[in-house]
C-alpha cells in the first residue's frame, strides 16, 4: 500500500505551503511526486489527477488482491456489485450483446465470487468508470451507491437517535427499517474521583470536543456503539486511527490543551479531520446537542446529561479494547472527563452552555451548507 508521509509536528512551522490551494500549511507529501498538500480535497485537485487517480487505482487493486479477511471480502464484493449494478442500469437502454456486463456475469455465483475475479470481468471502460466513482465519493454516482438498499441495510445508526426518536428538524423516517445501536454500558467512577474532578478546573469544552469526534467517528464508521467493535476487526483499527487524528490531545498525556469555548474546540477538530461533505457538520453538531441536552428538572442542582455520560462510557470501553499503549492512557483521561461530567450537579449552566453553543454553530453551518458553491 502506498504510504502517505505526514509532516512531523516539530517541523510543521517550516513546512511548505500546500502547492494546490496555496493557503494552508501542508501536512502531507504525495507518495508519488512528493508534492506537499494540506487535505484530501487538495490531493484530488485537477492539476494532481495524474498522481491521485493512479494512487486510488493502486489502492483498489491492492485491496482486491489482498483479501485479508472473509468479512472484508464480502463487504468489498457488496460495494463493487453496487457500483456494477449502477453501471448496468445506466446502460440498460443500450443494445444487448454478448459483451454486456449482465451477460458476462449472468452464469456466475456472485455470492462466492471474489472481488479480484469480479474485477477481471470488467472491460477497460468499466474499470475506468469504477475508479472515477471511487475517486469522487461526493459525486452523484457515489451518493446513489452509498444510499442503496444493500449498503444502508448494513449501516447502524447512532444509539442516541434510537433512544430519543426523531431529532428536531428531521423528517419522519421512511418505510425502510432503521437499525439503531444498542445503548452503551454505563461506567461508574469512584466517588473520590468524581469529587476531585468536579473540584478541578472545568474541562467541559474539551469534553464537548471529544464528543464531536465521537459523533464523527460513529457516523463515519456507521457502527454504534463503538465499543461493539472487536479489536481484531479492521474497522476497529480505522475507528481508532480516526479518533487519534481527530482529538490527539486525548491521547497525549503531556498535553495542556484546554478550550475556552465550544467554537475553539470545533475549529480544532475540523482542522484535523480534513475534507468532509458540508452536510456532515450540521449533523455532528446536532449529535452533540442531543448528547449534552439536559432533561427538564425543577432543581438545577439535580440536572445531568445521561447521554453524555453514556457516550464517554462508550469511548472508554472502546479504548480499553487495547490493554496497553496510547489507547489505555487515553482511557484514563476520558475516565477523568466522565468523573467531571458526573460531578457537574449544581453546575448545570455548563451543560446548557455547550448545548446552546452547539445549536448556534449548527444553525450557522446549515446556512453555509445551503449556500451554492462559487
């Protein structure tokens, strides 16, 4: 697999400006031409297509040929078949001949056919269209495939949506059955730790930033709760990498990072997760609203956010799948966050502040997402 070189933190100030947007500091180097770039969007820049298309082609061919696990191979076949089905539908009105895709696949057992064998059945034009679709995940063809019945049936929606029903502003669910994750196991922290954490400086916006990352990883992986992933699964490795890239301060025991507002933490996160569809931001912000929403109570000293407690519990259980290393240390830090949230009785205004700021950020993000690109 071609390796993308990440510019080390200590040399970041000396790093070159991204050669494509010429605005951001580059964080990566192209594995082919060594051009410095800042994000996935710039990597896919039209002027860089010779490298980016070759990179994606090699990645797909490597994945198809590797077949590292039965579950991964099955998923690859499903996704490839979805793309092939789309190609065939687009060509349905064309003349039927012996070279049509349906004719070539008609006598094959597609459930047992390997991804490599499927790839070999494609002609050069079909392979090129396949690569174009994979290379443009925000394109119309990719969106239709990702919204196909087959792939949607495998997705698991966040547990907090199943718990709370339809979120504010959302449309009623379609007739398609939805799969929601089960509620995470609640972790209890010792009373002594809760008292110590509650008495310490507030880390509420660090916790909110972690919850933003948690919602982002949950939706990206389409798995919920995250603690349901087994350490031997390839998905666990991907989710772990996404989490570490999104909130490195959680995994760095020497980090003194402390956010003073929700917006500061949000900017920190967005700068690390790279290019994502504009519609993703409002959804993740709405997730944080739900996680921090406080149940109505007459006495504010009794206010708490059970969903936030469950979210942090899920993160701890997810991290503790690994028995050593950064993940184990990060789990200890998140336990402290959990203790502070559980000790916030009487300081409910902090929970309300996060929820309100997330709502304001979501409204601004929704307006931005609705504006046409210039």
